[in-house]
C-alpha cells in the first residue's frame, strides 16, 4: 500500500499545476459558471485517483506481462513468420482497445456529425498499427538502425501527403498520437524491452528498448492517408457545441460517464487479459503467486483507467471548450497564446503514459538519463506546440503542413547526429506525450478557440493539436541528447553511446 500512496502523491503533484492554472483563469479574466467549476474539480479528483491506480497496476501487472511476452520471442526467434503474425494480432487488438483512439475517433465523429464515423477510424488505424508493430519487432531482432527506418517511413508519409485531403491529413497525424496512450505505451515498451533483452550487446539492447512506439505511430498516419486516397470524401462540414450551464447533478453526470468509461476500459483490457491467460497456459507457466499478482495488476489498471477517463470526460472537456472559446473572443489574442502555452507546459505532467515512459528510460539507462530532464524537455516542447496551434487558428493562411513538413525534416536530420538512444526516446516521446489529457482538455481548448474565430474551421483548425504535440518532443528531446553528448565529451567520456556513429 506504500507504493499506492506514493502514486497518489505523484499524481496529485502532476495534476496540481493544471488545476491551479484553471483556478487562476477563473478568478481573474474568465469567470466560469459554478456548475462547470464543480464538474472540473470533481473531475480533477477522479483524474488524480485514477492515474494513481492505473500506474500502480502498470508496475504490478502490465509491465511484467509485456516483458514476459517479449522474452518469449526467444523460443520462436527462428520462425520469423510466427513473430510477424503474433505481432499483427497483438498490435491490432491492443490498438482497438486503446482509450485515446476512442476519444479522438469519437470527437471526430461528433464534430463532423457522423460523416467521418468512429468505427472506420478505429479499424483502419488499428490495421496500420498492427502491421507496423509487427515490423518493429522484426527490426529489433535484425538490428536494423532506427533512424534509417524512420527516414524511409516519413518519406513515404511525405509522398502520400500530396494526395491526401487536408482534413484527413490532420486526422491522420492526430491518430498517430492518439494510438500511443495509456494502454498501448506500457504494453509496447515492455515488449520492446523484453525482445531487446535477448541481445548480448548491452548498449544495443538499451537503444532497441526505444523506437518501437515511433515506428508504430507511423502506421496510423499511413493507414488513414491510404483510406482517404482510396475512398475520397466530399467536403466535410464541422461544428463544436459550446456547453451551457446545466442543472444536472454532478453525481448523476459522473455515474453516467463512469458506466460508459468502465465499458470502454473493459473492452480495452479484455484482449490483454485473454492474451495473458493464453500465453500463461502455453508459454509462461508462472507460479500461482506471480500469476495472481499480474492479474491483480490488470484489475488495478482497469479500475484506474475507468476512473481517470470518467474524470477527464466529466470535468475537463466542457471547461476546456469554454476557456478556449471565451479567450478567443477577447480583443487581446495574446491571452489565448500565453495560456495555451502554459496549458501545454503543465498538461504533460498529468499524462499517465508519460510517467510510464520516463520511468522506463530511467530504468533502462540505470538513471544516467534523468527523468526530470526528459519531463522538462517534453513540457517545453508541448507548450510550444499548443502556442503554435493557436497561431494557426488565428492566422487563416497558416496551415498544419507548414509546421509538420519542416518539423519532421529537422527531426529526421537530427537523428543522424544525435546519440542513437535519444533518437528512440525522442520519437517514442512524441507519441506518448499525446495522451487522454491532451485528447480531452487541450483538444477541447483548441476546438473552442476555433469555433470562436470566424475565419477558422473547427475540424481543420481545431484538430491538429495532437499532431503538433507529437512533433515538438522529437526536436526538444534530441536537443537534450546533443546536450548530453556535449557534456560527456567535456568529461572525456569514451562511451560509444554518445558518439554519432551509425550503430
């Protein structure tokens, strides 16, 4: 129980900055209705409790299961087709179950009034994830350099982007970030670590523990682009509903969302539970105590995710839309940009998957890469991404590709000179940073702002924030890698890991 209490304290201090910022906004420039504020604070309590339970369950159950699955590859290492098939099956079912993907797909469905339906996005994205997840496992086993693979994949994406309608281009990049969330990240990271641990070269194992999420994320982009090209759509109209003060009892609202999100979480964890039980029967054969601990970890994660999503939906979406809408309606648009930057800066601290990744980084590198430094680089990058997204809403001529094209060119170019372990960390961080808090609060904030600005489109301009959140950490984390490299050279470090060679 001591570990659970530590997770609660960790979650509280993670969510505290965003709670204080909303409170300051309410007390100064934008007072909100009391019912909306009560919903927000109740939601914040649920978010803190849910994140703590989820992270507690991840350490107890999901991470060990992923490690076991990764290590089990050794038994079938010579049968490449078995690994490929297993990767496709695992990747598809875990992606279909990812709550962040359901959040994004549901919001796209709502904004387009069902024109771009939720099920199509979930299935198409999951197919892309499954294929690239399978390929990512094979890359680890065959020691294919990550930066070369990423160069090829993003070149393919660049070519496809010329044939993809603008609204689908935005959905494609947003889907990339949304697929790597609270469930997929700990699972994929653990499998990558398990597969990498089979290598005798410790440094190679460290590098290959990262990068799988980066490869998987591109599968979502390519899949949605191909869907748009193969089945061209007509012009899509969009609209965002701005919440009004309601007399609905907060507890009634929470119960309604809890029922809905518990069902979503059940669908999310059912495939994982089935996979574990099947592999326990045919491969793991864990002692009863270890098996029960893993099952208990899954249960804690399931309960935590249900509570977390309930809090995010019941308390964060409405107030996010209202703050964005009202700030954009003010004469001084600087408030919108500054508050957008601060929201991005703080929101990363409340993302469950970010803590899973930074903990993984510290464990794999034995504390050499400090998690606080990674969190700081992520926070700065995401703050910048939200501010740039607000500028895109305010300036009609500024389009998403104006950011993404030079941004990815810079990120790919940096991957050739940055220490290779930081390349994997950076590209993994891009997907991990855009979790359920971004998909609810920040996306709601930008949609509200886009609805308020007469020259903006809530679909074309309101979306795209997840794509930006996934982009900026690629650059800021790699800059951090260059700083580490410079420091190691000044100390006369001979560690090959911090050289820019092609290993």
